[in-house]
C-alpha cells in the first residue's frame, strides 16, 4: 500500500522549495523503500532547483543520504529490511560493456526505480539523481542501496552518497595520486576538501588548496592541506608552480566546474601531469585551449563521475577508515537541520558559510 510522507520539492526554476506530501508506492521488482535518516544539502540539489540540470520539474530534492531499508520488492537479494544503507546514484547494471570488462565504475546503463513517486494530486516527481531523499521515505532501485556498518552516524555515512565520495575518489581513483606526489585542489567546498583528504590518504607529500575564501582555505588546512593559496590575491598558476619547484603539480583537481578554473588547472600541472575535473559545469559552459598546448604538455585530462567509485567496494572501506580514526568524515558536517530549513541552507551554501548542512529526519 502506498505511503504518504513529507518531502522537499522544487516546483519550478528558481522558485523557493516547499514541503509537500509525497506518495511513495510499494517497491516493485528490483526496488526498495528506504526510511531516510539523514541527507546532506549538496550543490547539485541547488543546480536542480536553478534549472542547471534539466527542466523536469517538479523535483524531489536530496540525494546524499543514509537510512534503513523498510521494504524490498520481488527479486531483491542485495539488501533486506532493517539494513543500514548509504544511497548511491549509480546503481551498476552488471551487463553493459564496461561492467563486462571489469570496469563497473564506468557502467553505461546505471538505473533507478522504475515506478514514480508523486505529489498528492498525482503529479509525477523527478527525484534528484534518481534518489529524492529530502523526504521521510524514498523509493530507489535496490542496487542504489549499499550496506555499511550501522555503528556510524547517519549524518556522516550519508555524505559518502555524493560529495565526500566524489572528492576522495577524484584523488584516489581518477587522479591515481601516489605516495610522494604533489597535488593541487582548486575549489575548497565539500568536494574539494574531500579531494584534499583523499590526496593525503593516498600519501601525497604536498597538497595545495586554492580558493578565494580564507574561511574555506582554513578548513582545507584543518582537513589536510599542506599549503594554501588565495587566488583572489595571487595568481593560482604561478603560486602552484612556485610551491612545486617551478614545475607544477603532479595532479590538479578542479572542484569548481568553471572554464576559468579549469584553465588554471590545465596550466598548473607539471608536464605529463594529470588534470581531474570533478566540479560540475552547467550546459552552456565552454572552454578554449590551444591544441598545441594540449599536445605539448602531455599527460591526462580526465573527468571524474562520482569519484569513479564502486559503492560496494568504496563505501564500506571509507566507513571502516572513519571508525578506525584514520579519516574524519565528521569534519564535513557543519550543521544539522530539519526539512523546513533546506531553502536557508542553500543560501548559507551560496555564501560559503557551511561545508555541509545535513537534514536529519
């Protein structure tokens, strides 16, 4: 029997979000209903609200979440009711050419729940990244549920559902940061700071954090940056080169998603170095680079989807590292809020006042 719960909906482009009654159907084959316990306020949700992803309004926002499986549909074997899970937005198919080649993090046929959640009047909702977790309960594909240690706080565990995993994975999985490497991270929001953490975890000798906000730079230093650069007062490329013997960093991670910061990343890397784009651009953005420079500098220009993670492998590992005290995922939680505070949380995010606001239910 379908359930009625509260959820945060973006009704139209740039309109304030509002709490609505959401109708959640019983799970069908391959689906699960999850009772959401915590969900981070991610910049991608703001992109949805602003129309930067698509125009399939109304959106049920929220995707960086953890909770408990309440019920499952026919054929589900991955999880069962009562399991504590982190939700992920790339449930791999296991059958596409990437999966069959042993590269499931590149899966070309990721999937979501087939049924639609709706408003009380029957209007179909588009769940953010196929999750829609600013709600008391949500319907997802069972493959979007990754079981983790229930001893960890839901507010902490949920962050692996997007931003923290994206940043750590950009450093470790996509950038392949190695022991002794120099790494620069441009943009020190939640994803950028997670990239700083990932670089240190991988053994980087030098981690340079770049931003225009001294508050963000101070937080990046707390998390593990060895050097900081305020690019409002100093040229980022020159500063990174100065800090790396005039050569540039081995790996530069761009966590903003803008043409100008991507160009900085391109020229701030060493010859044969790697650029990783993990910041999400909007559809109209373009970049122009001299093709001779692309050829002459060598190396790799990569994009990182979700930190090229495999949730079943990476989520439990990072939770274990957190519980062992080797990484502090709790450092990313600035505040906990209620469903009715999401609009204000977007404003605080825009002003740079928080690393992560987390909705607790």
